[in-house]
C-alpha cells in the first residue's frame, strides 16, 4: 500500500517523461553516435570513422560561413526583438482610449504562419513590384534588391522574423507587466521617481523572470530559424543567409550526407546547451 | 512638448506622440496582411501592374479556384486532425505532469522540473534527422499519428511549465479538504485541480493550436505524401506549381490564415489573462 502510494505520483509524470526521453535523450545519443559514422564509398556500408566527420566539417568553409552568419544574425536579431518587444508591450499596456484596437492589430502577426509571412514579404520586398520599393521610389530613393543582395538579404530575413517575433514575445512581456501591482509604481512616483527611474529600478527588475524566459525561448527560436530561409533566399545570395539549421537540413536531406549533418547537429547541440545553461543560470539566480 | 509616455502612468503630457507611434506600428503590423487580402482578389497581371492598389474588380473566383487547386478540402481536414489531436494529447500529458510536479510529493521534483525547462530549450528541431530515420523504421512517416506524437512531444514541456505555474497558485485548502474526505490523487486532479486550471488549459491549448496549424519543418519532412499534407505545406507545394499565379497564392494564403487569425483575435484577451495568471513562475 505504501509502495503503491509512492508510485502513483510518478505514474502521472510517466507519459511526459517518456516523451522527453524519446524526443530528447535518445535522439541526442543517436545524433552523437551517427556523427561518428560515414558511408563507405567502396562497400556502401556504414562504418565507424571516429572524428572524421568533424574533421570534414571543421575544414569546410561553408560550415564556418554558416556558423558565422548564424552568430551575426543571433547577435542582431535577439537584442533587437527583445528591446522592441519590451517597448511594444509597454506601449500597449497604457490606458489610452482605443488602445484595445491597437493591441489587437499588433498581435495579428502572431497568428500568421512563417510561410505565409515569407510569401507576403517576398512580394512586399520584390525589387520591381514590391510595396517597399514602391514607397522608396516615390521618396526618390533607388529600388533595392532586398532579397538578392549580399548586403541586404540577412537584414530582410531579420525583418521578416521580427514581424512575428516582436509581437509574439511582447505577449509574454505584456503578461509580466500586468502582474506588476499598480500601487508599486504609484508609490515610486509619490517618492519622486521620474519615469526613467521607475522603469529601470522597478519595472525591469520585476520583469526579470519573464525577460529571462523570453531570452531563452527567443534565442533558441532564432537559432533554429528555417522556414523563411527555405521560402525566400534558400541560403543565398552567396551563402549570406545560410543559417546553420538550413545548412544542416540541406546536408542531410538534400545531399544525403548524414554523417556531416549529424556532426553539425552535435556542434549545434553543444552550443544550445551552453546558451540555455547560461540563460537558465540567470533564471535561477533570483530565487 | 508632449513626450513619449510609456514609462509612467501620468496624464499630464499630451498623448498625441503616443498615437502617432501607435498608428505607424499598426501600419507595419497590418499592411502585409491587408496587402495579402487585397492581392488575393486580383489577377496576377493586376498584382504586377498595381500591387498595392485596391482591387479593380474583386476577383472572388480566386478563392474557389485556390480552394480546388490547392486541394483544401483535404488539407484543411488534415490540419484539423493534426491540430485537434495535438492539443488533446499535449494538454493531457502536460496536465498530468504539471499536477505531479506541482502538487504531489515527488522525490527529485526540482530536478525533474529543471529537465522540463531543458526540454523547452532544446527542441526536437535539432533532432529532425535521427527522428526521421527512427520514424521510417517504425513505419510512422506519412501517418498523422506519427506527426501528432512528435508535435505532442514538442509542445508538452512548455505546456507543462505553464500549467505547473497555474496549479501552484491554487490554494492548498481546496486539496486538503478533498483529501480529508478521502479523495484519491486521481480524484483530486480530475475534480479539483483540472477544473480550476481551466484558463491555463485554454492559453496552453491556444499556443499549441497556433503552433500546430502553422508548423512547417516537421510537416514537410514527415508527411511528403500529398493525401496527408496539412495546409501549411500544401500551400508551399501549391506555390511551386502555380508560382506565376500570385492571385491564387494569395487567396490560398488567406484561406490558411483566416481560421487561426479569427480564433486568436476572439480569444486574445483570455489568452493574455491566462499568461498573466500563470505568471511563468520558475
């Protein structure tokens, strides 16, 4: 009877745990194992190759270029999205007449899928017929090849990702803002704090937990950005938007080079573990 | 003189600059969607010649044609099956797990909670290639069940996390009273915790539904067969086949977007409330 009672809680947890093991633990092991095998050219069989795949990708300029693009992309897109999301959530948290309508409009992109977004923005950014270039042209600015120039393509991807990302993360921050009791902010005001002081000393610290969550989720989501690349630039021009998950996917499924693909995934896993570990450390730091 | 007023709640400054920013942002958010809808009522040649004018003769026939050519009768059904099953599966799995983590005396509950956080942080996208070969061996590629299992696994950690925060905020007295009356853990979950967590389930369900309806990477990989494709990936195939017909592509996009957009708008307020009450407590 006592044993049964001790087992029951774990039964509630069991389905979730099985899913976590099957979809997290086993594939991690499978990926790392796969990364040490190559398909032999002579016999066509899978043979153990130690670090051969890693050697191959570490000597491959395409891999390094892809990693570099991903790092640059992440360093721009994450701070940008979080700062804008914070601003947007504060904007729509105000009590202004008609704010409800604006709030609904801003949150519209959240419900739109990334591939519809990619289709729309591909039209909007078209060099000849796109709306953005139409506006630029009317302002007397030259038409820009947004998705076809090495200098602009990554920025276009950043904008497409942020069109959804900013309102999405602002939803979470908005929820955090609404959790701050108004008397706290009023008290600060009575004590003579100006708007900036009460923002940095009260609002931000009280949002730390939500911001940490948004930081983790946003970093990972952007690290794994895939659909907009496939649907707009396909990594080009000249690999300037060849983000790491897209490169991995292409190696594995298009070129059938599973060893290299698994080695890249293992590298990505290490990176994600480090980032998530660091960010969770921040999350824990405040308890 | 009015300056941007988002930092405080003072009413002294003019609100005009606020409204200017609000309107500019609204244009940025809404224009692509308006453009999509407007272009869905044009012919391809009209889109090319005047891409951002109001449609000349409102080509409603685009919708019928897109619906037929894009095989929407089948794909919408497929998407509905995937979405509804994933919501049901994830909420069940996550609800039970959240109950165990928040309410039951569990050895190592902190470690396990932490592992669920890691599960959110290390999503299955990273494992798509080993998963694909695993699923192929199990005969689960090109089956809805196979993808539903993946989606459920993908969504459960976040849902568990959200629901756990929710359940932690339910007062202990409710549970104690029931236990004194002799209720089992299952009865407490079924009759007290689950009903009181209703708004949390709604919020989590909406997040899961949005994700599943719009998901692309797994759908395109695990359901290559035409008869199983959901709207998200059939739209992509359709876009390739009729790439020159932008009118149809746009109409097809609107058909895909409309149901979730309307649902999300209708439930938006409750959705934010759900996130707020959940409070995302670690």
